[in-house]
């Protein structure tokens, strides 16, 4: 556990303009470049959930692809558990779920897991048991023989997550894991991420859905125009040091009045927000959807 | 708990089990994409050949024509299938991002390429096998019919001896279903293998399946002009250095697909020289190796 | 791969080296395959010039046999319409694409030498002189086409057989017919009947009757398998025509009489199922 799951050091990735990677021969002829990632450094410690957040085109996916060995760095390095990201052995410990994954639509959920399991060297009973375990984990037992062409987006995302962890990797890389998924599916994926964390698996995720990152990540890096702008533990980044809040339950109007009076007496202290706390729309939706499910059962 | 700290095992340069997994996946993919439907079209075509208007032909030339149409169509279907099926593989994996999930597993790029090619080759082999069987069955039926009617006709002529009847039947038998025709199917397989490997190479730098298909067909057509290029542009265009040079370059770069048309000769009854067939197999292996090597050179460092 | 040598140059170099290695190998294979007819030869320059787009595409697309078969069926259509020039053109294109396919040449000689003149014979509306000119042109063309076919297929029995038909049926030249069968006889794949036919037609060739007689009599004495009605009748006729001394005549007199004897013999030996021999 001594080595970090991901260690990116001074990573720079430069593309020639147009279509990156599409034409190897053009490199150096057009002479026009775009710096997608600029001197980026960060670490994902073993067992933690790390979120890289940033707007579209900020360099998140490029960074991820370098870590996965799908791209070579122009400068700097990326290591996975101490191995160079380009080393095929590093991918023994990586599970990857791309954004909006399209697996082979002609395969069933079970066949998909079998295919990826075999690629990771699993076979026989070990593979079969692992498939059963994963289908149960991602709640797709009922759809195991259905072809992926008939899966919803959320189901695809969950089977994608299952294939990502088929070989019990030490690191799972998720690219926009809940993009386009409904709130119920999104919650399921979030729960799965937390489950992975409980199992000691490091998670490196990229997202622009900040609330989601906030719910699951231990550490967060904010990337913008290819550069790391802020990085650190989530609690530190999001807490406002000169503010404090507490929520009371069943407090009488009299007690509230007394608290207000007490605060007013203190110089330099002001109440910036008061009233009934509101639930989020997501929580409300999930509550309704959850009770509806129960009714149907 | 994971075992990631202990998994720094050695990974072989080429794992046959991973290659096979990808090959098997490719086969399933192509079968479930219903690419095999072309076999039905072929079956209908071959069955229809027997009903063509042959009133002007002798029994032997009827069989010869049936063979030529069936085996010619088989060859055409095989190379077309090789191009289309192969062109659907890598560009599609890239478009669908399936390639990301495969290459993010401990899979070497060489394994991916070899697996894809192997999958296509096995499917081409299977389809050719099926088409060959269909041709032979059809030919056997037609041959049986023609021999019986010819026997009746010849036996009723008092001026024809038994030996001569046998001679005539032997002439018909020569055009009937013979095991030598398997070499014609083998020729089609060798040709389609080279076509598939060339298509894989093109698809490693192509931007879409359509581009891959068009470019492959273009090179395939040029590959049939080697003989013409040599005869007309290389030997007969005296003095025109540019044309001669361009012809030489083309000949060096593009495979000579015309050589693989020896299936036509086999079908029309040419004597099969085993050494030539072996040489063609050897040449095919060379093409496959070189195309795979260059594909790998491009694909190895390709960024996705 | 990021060295001083660009990757694309390495790739081109590999192609070139492989090309240089395979070129002589492929050339020798091509030669060997063309010699053994495993590979169809490249059409000649004039043939290429006369080829239509589809024929050229067939050549380039590796579907020569299919395009050639298409032309063959095209020739059938022209035959139905009595369009003899179009018929000739279609078949000729088929021979350009597949010069070593015997049946194309045979068809070409047959249509040009037999069917086209036969059609002319039935055209009562054509002036006699024009008919004669065309008739001569068709038959001469058939023989020339046959000879062109023999250049590609020197061992062909079928082309010679078809040419002999033209000589016999339309040119009415038994000497030419016999010459064709003589050529067939010299081939190692000559059919058995060629020897008899040579004798039959030689018998009709003025001045060659004695050669024909000797040839046919030799065949007769080779064995009973040759004692066929036509052969017997030819010998009997020649014996009389050439005043062959009676002691040298072949013992058989009338093939029809022999048939009658055979019929009587068969009747005598009629056997019923179960091996019961009938006495009458």
C-alpha cells in the first residue's frame, strides 16, 4: 500500500490542431499545436476516492487517457502503482469505465463480463463466480442474458462498472460515471463507488457534476485549461472557515427569538441565513421514487 | 480486499488466450451483426444457376458454366466479405469506444490486432467452407442429372461403342464435383486473407468504416492490374520514365491480387501444381506478416 | 519511434524491401501458373482495346469468369435474335477474358460456322450473290476463329471437332474434315471415335479413297468393338469402288443382316427371371 494508486508528475500533453491522434503523419507538418494538459501533478493515494473536476475541454479526459496508457505524455510522467502508465502490466490493476460506454451491443450482460474477464486472464469457475457476484452487485441479475442493445443508459453504466472491476483491480477510473443517467441510476452508481471505497479500491473519477463529486470524494483537484487550479481534501476545500451553522429540530419560536437576541448582542456577528432547511430536488425525487417502488412490490 | 500490490506478474508478449478471446468476440460480433446473411443470397444464387438457359450448351460445358458462376460468385463474396467485415471492426470499436475498455485491460495492442484478424479469417474460412459445400451439392445434383440423360442419349446410338460412351462420360465427369475444386476454394481463402490483412492495415489509420471499405476496394482493383502494368507500362512505354517509375512503385507497394485468381484456372480444369499452391500459401503468409507488422507500427503508437 | 527516422519512412521502406523480395518470386510464380493454365493470361493489347468497360472491370475486379459468363449468356440472346455479329462480339469478348476456356472457342466456331450460314440459307429475301458472299465470309471467319483458338489451346479436340463440322456441313470439304480428324488423332487425348471418323471423311476426299480403305480395314481387324454399322458400310462401299480382290474383302457383308441374326440369337437365348431358358 506504500505506492500511490496514481502519480502524475509534471504531465504535459500537446496535440497538433484538428483531430488528435488521427493522423500520425501530420505531426510536425502542420506546426499548429494545442496544449491540452499543462504541467499537471497530483496523486491518488491507495484506497482513496479522488475527483478531478473541471469544465468540458479542461483536460480531464486527456489526463485519464494518459493514466490508462491510451495516450503517451508529451512531457512528464504518469504512474499506476509505481509502474509507468504505458506498461501493459499497469493495466492489470486498472478498471476503466468510459463516459457513455458502448460495449458490444450484440453481447448479453453476462457475455460482456465473460469477455472482459477472459481478457484479464480469468477463466473457469473463478470467472463464473465473479460474474455472478458482480451481476448481483450491480443489480443486473435479472438482465444477465439480455443483449446490451436493450439496456438503458443506467444499466449500461452499471454493467460498465462491473466490467471495470472484473479482475478486482486496485484502481478504478471513471469518466463522467453518471453522465446522462437518471437520479435513481446516479444514486446506484454513487453507492457502488462508496462500496468500492469500502473494499479498499482506489477510485479516480472525472466529472463536471460537482454535487456528485462532493458526495463521494476524499480528495479533489480542480482543473481548468489544462492546469491544476486547486487541490486538496474535500472538507478543506469546501468549508468556510469564518462561518458556522447548526440545524435545530422541534425548536419553539421563543427559543429561536432568544438565540437571535443573543447573537445580536455580539459585536461583528451576523446571522446570514435562517429559515427551514430545504431538501434537494434529487432527495425528494429519490424519496418519491423509492416509495413508489415499495408500493409496486 | 484487492491484491494489487502483488500482481506485478510478467505478461507474455503475445498471449494466445487473449488473442483467442478477441478472435472469438470478433466472430460473435460479426455473426450477430448478421453479416452471414450474405450466405443466404449466395445459396439462392447458386440454386438459381441450375435453372439458367443452357439449351445451347453440351453437358460438359453446362457443368463448366455452373462451376464458373458458382465459384466466381464464391470468390467475389469472399473478398467482399473480407473487406466489409474487417472494415467494420476497428473503426467501429473506436467510434463506440469499446476499444478504450479493451485496451485499458492488460491487452497488448498486437494481441488486439492479431485477434481481430484471426476472427475475420476464421469467419471467412467458415463461410467459404459453407459456400464450397453448397456449390458441390448443387454441382453433384446437376452432374447426376446430366450423366443419366447423356447415358440414355448415347446408348441409343448404334454407332457409338461402350468405350466411347465412357470417354464422353469421362469428359462430363471432368467438369463434375471433384476434390481438386477444393484448391479453388483455398485460393479464394488465401486471396481473402490478404485482403483482410490489407483492410486491417488501412483501418488502423482510417477515420471511418466507409473510408476503409472504399480504399481497400481501390487497392484491390489496382492489385489486379499487376500483369497489365508490367505488360503495357513497364515494358512497352519506352522512354516515359515517370510512368515506368510510378508503375514500379505501385507494383512494389500493392499486392499482386491477380496471382490469387488461380481459382479460375482450377475451376476451368487446369492441372494443379502442388508446389505452386504451397508457394502461394508461403506468399500469403509473407503478406499477412508484413501487413500485420505495419499495422502494428501504426496502431502501437496510435493515440485514442 | 521518435528517433531521427520518421515512422512513415520506415513503413514505406518495409513495403519497398518486401516488394523487392516478392517481385521476382511473384514473377516466376506467374510464369509457372500461366504455363500450367492455372492462371489466365493477360489479354493482348488489341483485345484490351476492344474490351468494354465491364470487361475491363471484370479483369480488374478479379471476376473475369463471371463477366465472361455474362458475355456467354449475352451471345445466347443474340443467337435468339439472329444477330450474328453481336453474337460473335460477345463470344469474342468472352475469349479475351478467358482465352484458355475451350467452350468459348467452340461456341464461336459453331455459331459462326454452322448457325449463321444455316440462317442465311433460310433467308429467301436476300439476293443470291449477297448470300453467297456472306456465307463464304461466315465460314472462312469460323475457320480463322478456330485457328485462333488453337493457338491458345493447341491440344484442343473440341475446337478441331467443331471446325471439322464446319468443313463437313457448310464448306462441304471432306478433305478439310478429314484433316481436322487427322490432327485430332495426333493428340494424346484423342477420343477413340476420331480414328473412325478420320477414315469416314477421308473416304469422301477425292483421291484419298485408298488411304481411307486401308485405315478403315485396319480398324476393322483391330477387333469386334469397331464393327459398327457405318464402318462396315464404308468398307463395303470402298471395296467395291476400289475393286479390291474378293479374297481380301472383310467377311461381314450387311450390317443390317447382322442385326437380324443378333435379334434371332437374343430371342433364342431369352432367359426368364429365375434362370428359366425359353426354348423358342
